[in-house]
């Protein structure tokens, strides 16, 4: 029966091509949509995931790292006062404008971190070191900003305007630091941020306090203690803050629904094409199936033929989908679109495609169940 299924499938090449086109369209679109979604969520939580901290403290109702709100920085002393805390650091997040060499201005997200500890700073460098921002108006820009900012030559001078315009020296280029808002990320020292905020309404304020514990097992108790001591702040574990950011971008903005709706529609379209082509093939071969039944074939044998065709089509379509994705991936990422495709995604996608194709073929299976072998002997 398996051999018969292969023979029937590859003899009708035009039908097979139509089936594969449907599966490949469905597979590539779904992989792309989910991959882009995962890439964007990775960007949205990148700094949080790479910061060596167990606890994040922020103003009330802050939805993610990019949309921070200032609060008094003296609260860091209450965090450091806990015996379970090994280290506590402040991270500043502000938005400013970067003046380009051609006179244009681009918005930039400034992240002020302590270069001595490296907490909240870049985790991978293309050139320079994270500690190079110490001691003055020094900054690090991410390599992904080249599309918008142009050449990023270490040693070049840039004008940055937060509360006033100041000249900065580019001392390094980081890698993999992309904000969800696509605004270029600029790292500088926390000390510079404090000097810049002095004399403004935001003096002695910070955006985040992050804490590293001596023993990770004490995390639930320390979080509960800090929530009690800091009633005007939100206190999250790192994973809780990541989940909050993902929930905000996925549900509250409606972005996640649009991505997954497109992916679901792609799967349904692929399934509909597979179901239609296999059903048309079944109708065309009804007399052949009737002959098989007249020769003693059981419904189970006929089902094996039809479902085998669907399964083979699914496997071929999935392989072609992955091949197409690999070929276009470089171009997609070079255009600035994030694309994250872990191996788990391919496994889940393979299962979905196979199940969708088998489900689509079930209509044809039901058709042959009621097939009367006597039709072969009728005119």
C-alpha cells in the first residue's frame, strides 16, 4: 500500500506541485511570522536577559525596559541593607537625540550603567570594551545602528542632546543590542547620567535598581520583603519582568495577535490546498479504490494509501519550506528585521504541518469508507 501511495502521488506531478506550493507557502509564512515575533520579543527583553541580576525594582506600572519612569535613587540603600543581597546597582534609561554628521537628528535610547560592575551594559563587543565609558563623555553604540546612523568609527565625536547638547566620543561598538522600538541604543556611564541630571527635576532619580543575591534559593523571600519595604515600587524577579514585557508587547499592544492570526491563517490555507488536491485525486481514483476493495482490500488499506500521500506531501513541503527560509534568512536580517528560529520551532512546525495535512486528508478517507466495490462492475 505504501508503494501504491508513492506511485499515485508522483504520477500526478501537477497535483503534487500544487500541493507542495500550498504547504511551502504555509510553512514559510508561518515560520517567518513566528520567527519575527520571537526575534522582536528577544530584542524587547535583551538587556534584561543579559543583565546579571536576580531582582528588578522600578516605578509602579512600568511595562518594559524601554518605557521606564524615574524614582528616588536613595532606595538602593534599602536594597543593599538586606543580608541576602550580594550587590545592588542602578540603571538609568533616558531618550535623547543624536546629531548625525550630515546634520540630521536621530532619537537614541541612552542606558547609563556602572562600567566597573558591567551590570546593565553591553554583553558583546565588536570593538572596544564596556569599561571604556568611564571617566568622561564616552559612549558605546550598537552595530545594528549603522543602518540609521552611518559609519561608527571608534574615536569619532558625536553630539548628544538629553537635557543639553554635549559632545561624546565613540569608544566602542556593541553587538546584539537592539531595542524593540528600533531606536538606536547608546551606552554611557551611570556617573555621566547623574551629572547630566543634576540641577534638573530628575536629579537623584534612577530608572531601575537591580539586585544580585548571595543565594538564589532566597529569591522568593527577598522579593516578598522588598515588596513590603517598597510599597510605591514594583519588584519583579528577572523572569517576571521578562514575562511582563512580553505580555505588554504581545497582548496589550495587539501585536502578538496579529502575528499569530497570520500564522494560523497560513496553516489553514495550506491545509485547505492539501485537502482539496488529495480529495480531487481520491475522486479520480474511486474506481481504482473500488477495484482494490473488490480484490479484498480493507478500508484500513485504502486509508493507508490516502494518508501516506498526505504524510509524504507534508514531509516534502516542510523540507522545502526550511530550505527557502534558510536561503532568504540572510536578506531578511540584513534589512533590519529580527528573525529567531530555535530548533524547537522547527519541531513544532513539522508536527503542525503533518497533522494539518493528515486532517485535511480525512475527508477523502471518509469518502472511501462508503465506497461500494460493486461500482467496478457497473457501466
